[in-house]
């Protein structure tokens, strides 16, 4: 299998929760899940370690890399692109929380595709955005895509306002199980001396209420196993443009 792989696809994400969500998504798209207790080996014969996940998707190897903070993603992207001649690369996905407010009406902030293109041009001056919004370099041999976790659902009970992976998942859960949202909101509103609002408090409320057997990290993978939630996740991801990027990794 590895002989047919010309260059791996790499997903750089913020942390383990994003890694878990990507794992569920890739498996939903048809990537075989690694066999528990069996080492995953990349096309170069190296064991996949350091918290990375690895999948073979047809003739492509997909590596999911948690960068342990948003601040580490761009440096890691620069490092991986700089090494592409000695460690072949076909696609690079930079995945972040949008971290904007859901009711924000001003132009998008946070890391945007034009910001990413500017970064890449420092390494590859010939880099250009194509009509799909990906950044191509090396005459199209390498594509770089930006995925921003965001969901255009309106604010409502049980859904955080900040555009993050947690908001996307909560919005999908509420669309699939609308009766859960009032219970989560009542719990959050009824806490004595609550801390400052954080999108994770919504996500963990749904996890504790309906997915506690899976724990925090696997919760973000488990939503991809719920037949009522999957169409809602797909709808959110298509609206943001992320679905196209994910599907292209396994296409």
C-alpha cells in the first residue's frame, strides 16, 4: 500500500479534542479505523507516534497532528512545508477555531485564508489561491487548505456564542435533539457563582448528560457514530466550506 502513496496529507489542529473530531469524521468518510493495540506505520515505514493519528484513505496517507495550542499551528505548518522535498506532502490542512462571535456582522477575523497565503508565500513565492480557495504551490503538486470551526446557526438555548468546535458540535446536537437544549441551558443558568462563559461548558454538559460513558475526548468522536447527529454535522461543515476539504482528503 505505501508504495502507491506519493505524499501524505497532514491535518494540523489545535489539540486532542480536534484530533478526536477529525478521527470520527475521517472514519465516517470511509477511512478504516486503526486496530486497537496495533501500530500504525506511515508510507516511509515510520511508526506514527507523538500523539499523531494515521489513516490510509485509498492511495493517500492522512496524518492528524494535534499542535497543543493555536499558537503552534503556523510554526508547524511552516516546518512541514519547508521539509516537503525530503518528506513528500500532497495536502496540508490548517484547522483552527474561528474564535469570533456568532452574531458578529463585521468581516471575518482570526486567521483567514489570505493570512495563510501570505505566510506560505514567504516559503514559496509562487503560491497562489485557486478557484476553490485552496493555496497551491509547486505547480499544484501541494495544496494547503484552511478549516475554521464555525457554524452559522443562530444563537439559542444550549449553544455557545463563540465560534469554536464546541459550538459546531452543540449546534448539531441541538438540531438533532432539540429537547436537550433547554435542560442544558437551565443547568448552566442555575449554577451558583459560575465562572466566565466558555464554549466547553456547553459541550461537557451534553457529554455528561448523554455520552458520559465515552468521556470528554471520545465524545467528539462519538457524535459521528450518532445517526441523528451526523446529518447536522455535515450541514454545518458544508455551510462553512470545511466539508469540501475533509472529503478531498479521502477522495
